[in-house]
C-alpha cells in the first residue's frame, strides 16, 4: 500500500549558475515539478510515494525518470510519449532568492497524460492523493487528473491540493480560478500561499480568506504559507500560526513542495483523523514543515534539494538557539554572555555612569558571584568592561555599592579622590561549613578600570547573623558621616563611619514592619522632594526574596519616612505595604550615587527577573537583563505620599518613526488595529474609558503570541496578561495575569508602555503604578489592537514610537538573514 500518490507535472528546471563574468547568463539542469518534488520529499523522509505523470521520449525525460528512481519514488505510473517534449522551465532568481519562471510547454509531455495512463488500482489503495492545478491547464491531463481525484475520494483517501498558480500557463486568469475552484470541494488538506489565497478570495486578510474558503467548501484543514513568516493553519475547531526559520535564501524553488512533503510525512506518522488533531500536534507538524522548506532554500535546485530528517532536526535545533538570542533586548541592558542578576555599585563619576552587576562568567545559571561591569555616558548606550571583582580567599563577591570618596576620608587615594566599592564577601565558616557573610572594600584610582581589594578585608562582620549582606552606603551631610544601610534577614541595620573602614551600629528597623514574605535584600535609602511643596521625605527600598507560597515571587517594597543620620522612622502604620512595581520582573533595584546636584535626579535600575524562574528563562548564551533606568519622585496622593517613577529622559534619543492618532472611538465591534514593522516600541495612550467596562491593548506576534495590557473600569485595575505571550512553559509560575489598583482621573487613564524583544514595561498615570514583565514571544510583534469588552472608549491620543536598538547594526539579525520563502 502506498502512502501518497502525487499526480501532475514533472519537468526540468534550468536554474541560474554563477558565471565567470560577462553578460552571458548560464543555467544548470535540475529535475523539478511541484507534484514530483512533493513525492521526492516524502520518499526522502521515509514514506512510500509514487508519481503519476508523463514525460517525453527525450534525454530530459530519461533524466527525470532516473532522478525519481534514485530518489525512491514509485514510477509505475510514469509513462513516456513521443507526441511532445518534456516540459522545461527557466528559473529567474532575484537577490533574495525569490524566483519567477519562463515555461517551454507548448505543449509539454505532462499535458498528454490521459485517463488510460492513470493506475486507478494504485489510487484505490493509497492513503493520500496529492494534486495541483497545473495538470488541469490542458486536455487530456485535465480529465485524467479529475478522474483520479474522484476515484481517490470514492476510495476514502485524503485529498491534498496545492493550487500552485502559474498564470502564464493558463489561457486566462478566469480559467485558472475556475479549475482551482473545481478542486476545492474534494480537498481535505489545502496548501495555499498568501498570494494564491488573495487570488481566489480577493482578500489579503489570511484569517478572513481561509475562513471564507472553509465555510464555502467544507475543507477540514487549510494551511497558508507565509514566506519568511512561517505558516498559518485553520481547522474547524481552532487555528493558529507557526513561525518561520531564519536562513540566507539562495533559491526558493521547491520550498513550498518540501513544506508540503514534510507536513504530509508527519501527518502519516500521527495517523489521526484530521478532525482529531490537537493544536499542539498541528503546530509541531507545521514547525517541521517550515524547517524543511527553509532547508531547501539554502541550496539551488528543487527535486534534488529535498531535505532529510537530520537536516530538518538540525534546522529546528539551530533555530531554537536563534530564537533564544532573538530575545536579546533592544534597549534594556543585558550581558554579552552568561549570567546576570542584581545591579551593584551604581555610581556616576567624572562623566560616566557605572553599572556593576552580579555575574557568573562561566554559566547561564547563578553560581560563584563576580562583579560584571559596564559604563555609559547617557544611561542608555552601554560599553561592556572587563570583570571588576573576582572571588578571592574571603569568598564570592555578593551585592554592594560604590561611592566617590571625594575627600579621601578612607586614606586610600593619597589626598585625591576615587571610587570605593563596599560589598559582601560570602563564604562558609571553616569549622562548620555554615554560610558566612562579611563586608569588604575595594578601590579604584583610575575611574573604575582596575580595582584593588583592601588589605584589611573584611571591614565589618557580625558572626551571629546568617543573612548579613548587600551594603548601600552614602554620605549624610547633616551628621557628616558615611551611612551604611544593610539587611539582616528580617530587618535593616544602620551603621555609620567617618572613613568607610571602621563602622559602628546605630539602629535597626523593620522586624515588625512591612512585608516579610521573604528574606530582606538589597536596601537603599535616599531623600526626595515632595512635588513642589518644598518639603522632603526619606525613601527606604527593600527587596524581598522568593517565597514558594507567594505567587508573586521576589519583588520590592518601599517605606516613606524620616531619617536623622541614626534612625529611620516610618510615616505609615507597620502593616501598610507599598510596592515599587506590581509586575513580576523587577527586583533588587538600587539607585545611582553621586549624580551631580545640578542634575537633581534620583535614578534607579532593577534586575528584570524573578527568583521563581530566573535560572530557567529561555535566553540561550546569556541570561538576565535590567529594567530601564527610572527617575524617582514623591507625590502627594489621597492615600498619602507615594513614589512615582518614569524612564529617564535619555530614552527619547532612541525614537525614530512616529505614528499618531487622536479622537479614535473604540468598541468591541470596531477595534483599533495597526500593523507594525518594528519590534522595539514606545506607546503613549490617553484613554477616556467612557462607557467601556474594560479596555485591552493587545500586542500580537506573527506567530501565536499575544501580550495583553488592560484596564478594568469597574475594579479600577491595571493588568498584564502574559498567559499567551509566547514561551511560557519553562516554569509553572510564568504564565499569569496580574495587576494593581489604579484610579481613573475624571474617567480617563494614561498609559506609557515600552515594548522590547523580551519585556514590556507599563507606566500608569505618569508612573503612579508600574508593571514590568518579561515575555518571550514566538516571533516579533507585528500588530497592536485596542478593544473594549463592551461599551465604548475613546483614544484621546495615541502615539506609537519606533525605537532604535542600543546595539550595533549587526545586532539586528533580520538585516543579515532572510527567512526562506515557503
């Protein structure tokens, strides 16, 4: 019993070859023809395939016969004729490998296939019959093809149809359309290109067009190939996308045939009835088929370029690596390779912002900590520097800070000034192997390029404390002392010093205040003005480690109060909790020290991850990135003084193209929708909620991914839904819908959104509410829609800025790679 029989044309493709120079174009001879290519692809992958066709009694016919035999295709249905020569096609390729054809088929031997030539006994026992439209351009092949289709349908075989429109072979466009329409009612699996779908239905909307065909002709499965974007499928119960594969295309001839052969191979392996296929099964089959089509585009020729299973699996594996690096953020900081977590040592000194960070330079998972290092002049573009601090005899280098010792209070700069790093040394007690954490110093006399450990390390130890880490130091002008804020498990400890070396404990805070869902980490303390009142308050930031019983995982809280150089006094009740960020991915944030007074900003940056899944995010050779740097401010609200935050103004340097709308009314029936071609975006939306119960901003990829940012009017709730955002199955806690309370202002809300390749940051009402989430979409975002669930809302103003990447142009893979057309 045969698995698949293909009926239709087999021909010779003359494909361009590189010439040595001059104006003469040279060609090489390659076997081809869409049905023949499908049969060879199936045979190459282990299926039993046959071809029914006709070839001329000429050297080209003999070449085709031998090529099919050597490929393992059953040729008992292949016959010869002396009435016409074998069909020839000249292939023309552009710079991207896209092809067009010039046919010599006037007539061609394949058009002389008659009903007497068709082995109907083979068709009656085949599992699948595949046919195309080009065997119906002329008689007698048209009648023979139709007879084979009817016989296969009567025998219960699956019918696979590829319209494969080549209008130059038809007398008229209408003739082409009518013959294609004849085949659709018999079809179980329709493989159709985006252009062919438009030709038949008159619409460029693939979802609408495929639905129209399915409803009109009852086709169980429609697959639309989308060139470099992959493929789309529609079944009665569900539909979806599978993304393409990035390759440097040389010749796209036969890619669609390879796609179909690969797809049918996987369908035969599963053996399910079409209506029993699950969504995941279809996506897996399409992924395999997309990879097979991409492989073929990397070499010239068609029939003899059909892929092997090993080549397809290698393409899939390499694409996984590509996709992992495709999550490399375009404007968020990330390490070149390996592991990154907490920001450390943030300091501004002599025109440069320094960003140190927890770094494991030998793994993409947390391990022995070093201090990685990067430098910037504008907080946006970063230059990676060598590792600053390495583990030593005192242990690994945990989190800490940097300050400028302007007056050489430490005595380490011979009367000049320089940088001092204060950090946690982490090791174990030699006698018990229990964890030990102590505070140490390092200093730099050359603007952070090289560092020297202080010979008297460690400078501060508390043997009775197990968790004793993450010092943050600043100069307190009123008391004329250095202040160290450091955490000890469930509370903060305040130390002070005159020289950064000798420290004395002066107070503690927090054992009974705020959230204790996890261990306290990464403190910061600073003073900020309140609006334009002329008053100030102190802000104490505390990060909280992961607690398995808390779905939020690691996150950051803050306190508002007073600090006199000795004690911090909380303005709010002990059980009043304020969160810095209501998303899942902002942790360990601390602020830059020594930003000049004339600048006047307090700028913070956080680690954009969560300890629940930080070691498992699917990012390849690197893991971990930072939030955008944010300017902090205090504002008086009904609930009291609160912290607001917005990305630093320097981010505007990345703006390039702008699209703007105003006074756009949105309902469930009339959504706003816009296609986008950039994957780095800044979105500003001023929304009048009107009568709507919920407004959603839906960012969709060309694949199946969508990330939803929404606002529920009744609950006054701003949220992110990343349950369908792409890769989510690496940890059960990752796919989630979460948010925070946010009041409307006269029935309106303001949203400011930054969309990167691996993250979305949402700022509500000028930064009163912030949500930061990682996302790992299956393909770049290509559309933004705004809808209501019911009622009407109005977009008073909508700006969509396309942003430049902070990396060199070589970072943009799509500039150097093209996905193979299928």
